[in-house]
C-alpha cells in the first residue's frame, strides 16, 4: 500500500479551527498517513496582503498542532521566501517521496482558480486535490486536467480574516482558534 501524504498550504494568518477540522476530515476521509501544514511566505493570490511575520504564524501553528502525531509543519516556503508557488513545494515532495501518493488540500473557494496556478499541467500530474466545502461555495467541478474529490466534511464559517478583524476589535477568539493560539495572539498583541 502506498503511503498517502497530504499537503496543506495556506497563509495560516492565523491558523484556526476551520484549518484543524479540514485536516481531521482529510485524514479520516482520505485515509492520509501524514499531513504537512505548509505556511506560505507570500500567497500568489494575496499580492497586496502583508501577513503577520512568518515567525509569529509558525509560533501559532506549533501551538495549534502540539501533540498531534500525524501533523507536521514544513517551513520550506517560508525559508525560500518571496512568492510561494505550490508547484515548487509539490516538486520537492515528489522528489523526496517518490513512492507515496500526494494529496493537496484546498478550500472550495480555490477550485475555480486552479487553472491559473503555476505549472498547472505538472501540478495536476503530481497531486490529487482534496477539497473541503466552505459556506457559500457551491460544489465546483474540476477543470481538466485536475482531479480530486470533495470531502463530505461540513462547511464551517471560520476564516482567518474574521479572526484578524475580531482581534483588532478586541473581541474574544474562543472557539474559533485553539485556546493556546488565542492566548498567544493576546499576549503577543498580534493583529492589532
Ligand atoms: P483569509 O480569511 O485570510 O483569506 P483563510 O481562513 O481562507 O484566510 P488560509 O490560511 O489562506 O485561510 O487557508 C488555507 C487553506 O485552507 C485554503 O485552501 C482555504 O480555502 C482553506 N480554508 C480555510 N478556512 C477554511 C474553512 N473554514 N473551511 C474550509 N477550508 C478552509
């Protein structure tokens, strides 16, 4: 049986319970053996955004994932710096794990944009996509050559933008992020 590896790229600015539920649903429904959280240095789709420093986003990820044995954090995009293209990361995994099956997790809001991703033909050859429903996103068909599956999951209306807005407004973050992440955002005065 081929090992199944999941790659979960994103800004994680900050990581929230939506991400963690996505991770759990993907592991359970697709039977992933391992899942890598891969924070982007700069998302190609958010060119104007200046995310919190990578060191802070990584700190929050470590707090959120502490104790989970199937989850790992991969800092390669942060270390490469600049705009983070998924294909560079996927090529690295394909090289390191030639005998594994690679899955790439995305929210349903990103399926429509896949044909615009860099080196889309190669990307489609190297990974199968796992799509998690998001509220307000109708089920979207994959444009060829992409293939993947939509998880049953359930739409959860949590987004990092909402969390940043709540932190800025001084509103509680409980039940939106893990308690340790809420504490760190407060203590380090992030997103004010
Ligand atoms: P922002 O609100 O800043 O745009 P975000 O909450 O969408 O951020 P990202 O870190 O950019 O978070 O997301 C990483 C990946 O996780 C993306 O593919 C995104 O679609 C997906 N994702 C984030 N939140 C959810 C959610 N609640 N349900 C399903 N997918 C999600």
